[in-house]
C-alpha cells in the first residue's frame, strides 16, 4: 500500500483493489458469542481491515492503526457507544 493512499492517520476507506486480502488473518472478538454477528479485524502492516462477519464478500474498510486504536480506546473508556 502506498503512503499516499493513507494520507491522514484518521483516514477510513473502502479497501482498494490493490490490497491483497487473500492471506489476511481475520480475528473476531472473544466476546463474539460464536454467531456471525460481529466485526472481524485483520492487521495489514500500517493499517487494518475491518469487515462484517455476516457479509464477508463485501470489501472491508481500511483504517490506519492510529484510527483503530483511537476507536477501541474510545469505546473502552465509554466515550463512544450507545447513550
């Protein structure tokens, strides 16, 4: 992935066609109850891919590692989520 495609640390995009996800190792949360009702994450170096486990045929979103850590940290601290 070129650095120009991830210009900002907060950038979120649909996975471009030049990203090879054939060998991506997708992970589900340990809190996922086993049903396909969660998101999966694959680490891709400087970014991560995020997909819906119910629809793995759709292109995943790509997020920078900084954006993913910020999102997860915000959720953990209760800053992001349902009121």
